């Protein structure tokens, strides 16, 4: 208990200092390429597989982008919409992403909204082109496909443009004799497990999918300010289930004003496809919410009609985000409030169904190490770079020391040889002529 209390105090102290400059802005991937959406599909820019792009979309706009697909690969294009944190959104506002062939036949479409909380926050939606068993008869050929991103905003919402972060990923091919079932499982463990017994530990969430803080099974303490969104990621392998809940601590004041949908907890898959979200109301007292139990990750989940099942179709990093409504500041002030997160990953990991490199659709030993340490992707990359630099510096230093040692020994031998028998063998300082008294 003392450890948990100390962690909470440390989190609050650090968060108060950080909040002095306001909630951090969404951290776009630094390698994201700028791209302009087109109102006419014939003018759409082509997105490259594995790349990240940055764009924007105005209220009511419908923007086209383009991808080139073969006839054998499942493909995914996601769009993260980032409205201004100081703006406003209305119930039903959101984005829709669809992939279409050049006859405008829809391959798939998904829509994500801000929900009834009407809180501006990063939201993500994705569309996919699926081929082979269980797929529709459209969108099966190789060629050019359109990606359409649509923004819906009510007249009462802020009119400013939303930033967009676009990703295009392709799924690896299956092994020979890979998954053959074309129906999703109908039953899975649906009871919420008992909470972890380990003491809570401090983990400070990131500000985007790019710098999301890694988590593993456990209880995690953070702090969140009104208007802020915290991002975390959890490695979930084949056959595993993820459970997550959030608790917003009480405040110390006397205010008890009720705020509906004060905090939103959201879950997205490795391709930034939205899976589910939940929210809690707040009146200054401790309040909690939990994602409803979801099925284990399985390839055949993709054949289910429900998006809360078919999005759990591959292994990899699953993303949790937590947003605290800016309305909380009106009644409880702008200071951060302690946030507790419970995360559990159940079941033994199964084998990958893919042939070759699975890319982002896998859980590696390195991923498990990051989840244990709490490092984000950029922090881990920076650490790896520093190790290489340190190793190089050590190697160069060792070579320099050995070189100086060899040069010194050679200089002394030459000086000794020049002195001859019976001469004083004291040596002058290296690099200079003999001095008097030597």
C-alpha cells in the first residue's frame, strides 16, 4: 500500500508540473509524409504500403487517396482524426473510412464517432480489402483502389480543420495449410477476471499511437488533466484475450457536480482499427469503467459481422487511449486527476499463421521486453541508437589507447638504441629533444 501511495504522489507531482504548459499536443510520427487529399478520385495521391502520412480534412469534406493492390494480399488503410483540443464536437461527429474499386464498389467501410461525451480527442477508423476465402466477390482483382475519408460535423461543432494521420498496411500471406475456417467463434470466456494482485506501478502514457507507453498485465498509475488523451499499447498474441479497465480517483474538494461521459477508455487494433470504447460519469468521487470482454485474437474473427469481433483478427500491439473531458475543469479545476489502469492479457500464445515476416502483426520477444520496461517505440529506438554510439565510442577509444601504447613503446626503444652502452638511459619527454639534467 505504501508503494502504491508513493507512486500516486509521484505521478501527481510530475503531472502538475507538466500540465503547467497545458496538455501535450498529439505526437505525429516524425517520418510522416505530407499528402493532400483530393475531392476528385482521379487526382488522388498514391499511398505506399508501410508508410505513414499526414493530411487534414475540413468540415463536411470527402477526400480521396489511392492505393495499388495485388490480387492476393489483405490491405488496411487507417485514418486518425485529430481535432483541436480547445474546439468542440457534437454527438454523431466523426470520420468514415472506406476502400472502393474504380467502379465505386465498396470493399469495406468503418465509421468512428466521438460518442455522446462530445469530447474532442483523437479517433481512428480503418477500412480493409480482404481476399480469398470468406471474402466478398468484389474488390478481388489487382489494380488501383480509392481510399475515401469522410468527415461529419454538425453546424454547432468547431469549423476548424482536423489533422489526419494515415497508415497503409498489408497483411502477410498464410502458410500452406493455414487457417481454413471461414466462420468466427461464437463462444469465448466472457467473465471478467479478478484484478491483478501486484502492487500498482507508475507508467506515464504517451500522446499518440507513435509514442504510446508499453504495458503488460498489471495495475498502472498515471494522472490525466482535463482535455488530455493518454496512449498506451499492450502486446496481444494469437489466442490471447485483453481485458482493460480504468478508475478515476476522487478529488479532495467539496464539489460534487455530476459530469456525464467524463472519461473515455478506447481500444484499437495493431492497424489502428477501432474495436470498442466505454466511458464513466464523474461527481468528484472515485469512478470506474471497463471494456466488455472481447474474444481471443484469431484469424477467423475477420469473418464475423460485428466490428468488436472482426477487428481482433491479428496479433501485435493493441492500443488503449484514455481521454478526460475538458468539462471536468469547469467544476474540478485544471489540475490532473490520478488515473488507475488495470490491464490483463490471458491465455497462452499460439503460433503465427503467416508465411515469412509478419511485420506489425506479431508479438516478438523484444515487444515483451518493452512491455515489461514500459518503453515506447521512440524511446526504445533512441536507447538502441545510444548503445550503438556507445559501443562505437568504446571501440574507437580502445583503438586509440592501444595505438598510443604502441607508439610510446616504440619511441622508448628507439631512444634506448640511440644512447648506446654505458650511456644514461633516462629518456627525455616524448616528442621533444633531450633536456639538461636528463
